[in-house]
């Protein structure tokens, strides 16, 4: 049905995918699995034409397939069901279904309302939804929205449907309904590619399997040939290289952070752990496991429904960011552009932001700019910020790696006792990564506790003293350094789905 | 795809640097003055310049307060209504103390400033606690207090204010001292104080500010309080200048206030602006007023010209924003 011939794609010189070659048989379902960053999304984006390949070609039904834009992909019968729901909640089901192709009267601006309703009803029947097409999408459950999205794809008479993590927002029953629909579509002769972290689902639904790792196909064949352990070992099977600086210090015995029974309905349940001084504690888990949410609760940006957090043995009241900072907590957020930096503010202003109160006079609020500038200069050197970057330069103009060093630097200025890092090396180059690793180790060696959230398994294995594994908001495993095992971590991260 | 742009160091062309400069508008004002001075009789005379200065100071005070709010990424449309309301309330307070010249003045001024701060604080609380958009909150405050000022006085002006009070707005040295003190303090707050640094951070990115421990809500409330105080002080000066409590004081001023801030380089996107640039914006607007007035243009012609100029300034602001923003 679809065939890849040596297809490759790089972003800014970093290879995301390929060259890969494989084929999907007509009327079958191909499962596509791999770790975060293995190239699954890139592959889907190539098919849906949101990006174009650098090399190789794709064949659709034997014809060369090279759509220039998503609309063209859809016209040729390739429909993508997104990971996040992609509907307009403020419009009705019917309007969502026909947004790009309303049935019109002879005079273009007028829509044939009756035809619209009738056709919408037909499409909804096809996905087994018994709803009024006039219903607003915001009133639907996630599962119903997902089905509406599939109905929209079916409206374009697709030959190939791509499912990208289609079940992440669905409950068990809704997922079951989706699987029945997928089964039905297969019987109608539609080919599908099914991307999922839920390996049990993949085994159950798919005919063939392709395993991606580091952008390459590392395993393919009929799904019957793949046991779950084999899938996992293929997904992770690689050696750690010398990307990680050698650790000099080691964890001390006294605790710095204690977390007891933190819960937030629907997000996390009964999370308890302890962090020692000088310890780098990793937090592993799949996207949506609740890792960032936990970090935000720890830092006081969200309030848990129950549970207690102690810093140096003294409880931290919920939702008090400033107090946490004063008591030595620091939090490097997942997305430096939205809440890590003031992009249009200068490098200096960004670096100084957290410690401003320390340099302000108690009576007048006058900031001692000279001392502050001195501290900033010191930390600039400590994080090895590019010498080319001028102090007055807006943070926006820095590269990703230097931006991240600015965020890290602003927290280091506050001399944190607990440093929470959420995906600290996302989207930055290898050289900057190494320096960030070095800084993380240095912080720990100076006696701070570090909580490191990362989707890169290697990073966790290379840096951490201990790893917690989170799955659907619960800690499912804790591994000491001598127990580190990629397969075990991945199994624990998939704990909920494997048993389902 | 936009990564190249993001990494490239900023290389503004000469005109672009000028456009972004704080002194740009000062330069334009000077050129405008020099170009028109020979052609407008009475323009470049000491009396006229003195007049120009006296007219500029109240606007400067209220525009400086507005600038604070704009830096925080908000807007305060209620300033002229605060001026009208404080004008009549202050006048009413002082009218009740007919034989206490200085004491009446002090009480009156304190009452006016107090009302300005309270209304500004109310705006700020509604915006931060109730999460309402600044535009709506301050627009409704404007409607309410404009109406209130006229209702309280039954549309009458209030005369017979203490002489000390009238001197504050009527005698240039007093006006100059009060304005410069207030604006200087504000400038110091913005440039040197913790509040100022926090204010710019909130304007740049409130989410980053929050994660970094900035009390975002408190800073925002403070900004609106300062804007209310600025409006109240401007009201003190203008009420004294007119020697009456005026229920429609500042009715045509809102355009000038926001215009002066924006021409001076404050941005509706937040994070930009300072008192000195706003002063330059005030000077520019008052120069246009003054010169066109001397030429005998009607109020409405002046409005048309100023509208065009403020639009041009807003356009320049938007262009500048797009030019420097990587994506």
C-alpha cells in the first residue's frame, strides 16, 4: 500500500529518521513502535506532508507519493489521526467534519444545511456514534471526539489512516470502542499505521510490526514473531557511549526532600519518595505519565489534593512558589520558551530574575546593580555561556543550548538545595548537553539534591544515582544504580498497559 | 526553519536602530519645532514655551502612570475618569473646610491621591483576582467614574478652592516641582528598584516571572495603583490650574495619555517603555497641539492629526516587534 524507499529526514543537520525502507501490505495494520525520539512522529509527519523528506521516495499504491502540503496528502487518501485531539471545540460536529469542504449551493457562500446534516449523520453512523451532528464538540468526551476525528478522516475516503498515540486520552472502554472501529475499517480494506506506546494494543491490533530506534528500522516482520520482551529489547537495545562526564561525588546520607503521599485526582496517586543531599534522582516514564505535573506540584505551581512535602525536614505549604525559592528550591521547566525565559528581555535580566530580592535593599527596594552584575558575570562563566553573547542581548537571539544555560544559570545563582530539572537537554546540541550534564553533577557534588526528569533513557542511566519510574501517575518501580536496566525501566513505565 | 534567524545576532540597520531608540521621538520633536518655528507667529516665544510646559506637566504625570501599566502588559482606560472623580471629590472636601487654607489643601490633595490609589487598586484586584481582561475592567471603571463625577455634582463646577491648592497647578514653579518629584520617583522605581525589575519581567512573560518567584499579582496591582496615583496627581494640577472642581476634567485626554506612552516607545505587548521616553512622547503631542492651535486649527482637526500620528507610532511599534521577534 505504502512503501518507503530509503527515506530520510534531518532537522538542522541532526538526523531524525532514516534512511529507512519498508512496505505496508494493502488492507493490513502496521504497528510502529519505538522510544520517544526514535523517529515515529517524523515518519508520520512525512506521510501527512507536514514535513518533506530530504532523501528517498515514498510510493502509495505503486505511484510516487510526494505531497507538498497536508491538504494534498488528504486528497491522495492519507489521513492522520493526531495524538492530541485536533477539533474545534466551539464548532458543531457537522461543522468540524466538513470544515474544508462544506456542501454548497450553486452560489458559493451558501451552505446546504440539509445535505450537511445528512452527510454528517452518515459519517457518524460509520464510526458508530449516535449523536446529533449539531452538538458542539466541547460537549463530547475524549473518546467521542476521537471518533469524530476518525469520521472526519473517513469523509475524505482515505486509503491509509495513520493513528498517532490514538488512545492516550481515552479510557479503557473508549479505547475498546476505537479498536472495534479499527477492526471494521480493516475489513473494509483500509490500510492503517498504528503508532503506540501501548505494546499490548499493538500486538492485538496489528498484522505487521516495525521497530524504530534512533531513526532506523531495527526490526520488522509479522507481529506474531515479536514477543513483548523482544519488542522492548529492540526499542532500547543500545550501549551507552562516553557522552557522560565521570561523576566524582556521591550521595550523602541526610535527606533534603521528602515527599509523602502526594495525590491529585486523575493525574497522580500516592507519590512518596525521598531525595538525599548530593543525589541525582531520575524520574522516568512515558509522555503523559505525570512527571511534569509532579514537578509542578513539588515547586508549588499546582496544589495537590493531599500529601506532604518536606524540605530539610520542615513541611512546605502547598502553592507557595516564592517561599520554596527562598528555602532553596529551583525548577528548570520543560519548555524554556513559555515559562523558562523572558525571551525579549536581556540575558542579564534573565539571569538576575530569581535572585533580585537578595540584592534589593530592605527599606527602599533599591537593587544593588553592581553586586548583582558581579554575581551574574561569575555565573555566566560557570555555565560557560558563549562569549559572543552580549549582556544586553535579548535571550531570544541565543541558541537553544545557550538559552538553557541561561535558565540553569539563573537558578544556580540562587544556590539551590533542591534542583528540579524537567527535560533539561531537550532540543539542544550534543556539546551543550555535555556541559549541562557537567553542571548538574557539579550541583549535586556541592550537596544539593537533584530531581531529573528526562525522556531520554540514556541520560537517566548515565547521570542518576537512582531512578523512579512513573506510570499513569504512580511510582511503579525504583532502581538503585547497580540495578539499572533499560528493559526493566521500560517494562515498569508500561506497567499499566502491559497488565491491561 | 526560523532557527537561523533565532541564532543570528541582532543586526539592526541604522534606520531601524533609530526607530527603536529612546531619543528618536525627541529628535523628531526638535526637528518639528525648528521646521515650524519660523512660520508660526508666537510659536518660539518664551511665553508660549512656558505655556507649553505648563500644559505638558499634568499630561506627563498621568502618562507616566499609564506607562507603568503598559510595561506590565496591561492598559488603564480609567485614568481620565479617575481625574474627573478626584477633581470633584477633592473640591467637595475642600469646600467644606472654607477657613483652613493650608490644612484644607493638604486634606484635599490627600483625599484625591487616596481615591486615585483605591480606584487603581480596585482595577488591579479585579484584573488579578477575578482574572478579568484589563481592557474591560478599566473601561467599565471609566464609564462608572465618569458618570459618578457628573452625578455627584449635578453637572456643576465647584468653585472657591483654597489659594494654596490653586497655586499647585496654577503657578509653574510649584507645578514643575510636584510633577518632577512624582515622575522622578517613578523613574527611579522603574530603573533602580526591585518593583521595577519585577514589573518588566511580568510584562515580558508573566509565566516565567511566576516560576521565578515574582509575586505577579502584587506587581500588577501595584502598577494600577501607580497609574491611579498619577491620574490623581494630574487631577490636582489641572483642578488647581482651572481653580474649579470639574466633573468632566480630562475628557479629551485619554487619547493623549495612551498616545504619549506609545509614541514614547511603551508597547501594548508589555515589557517596554520608560518615563523619559514617555516624557518625549508628551512633548511631541503637546507640540502638535500647541502649533496647530496657534495656527487656528479646530480641536477636531488637531484630533485627526494626532490620531494619524499615534497610529503611525503604533505601526512602528508593531513593525519593530515583528522585526526583532524571531517567530
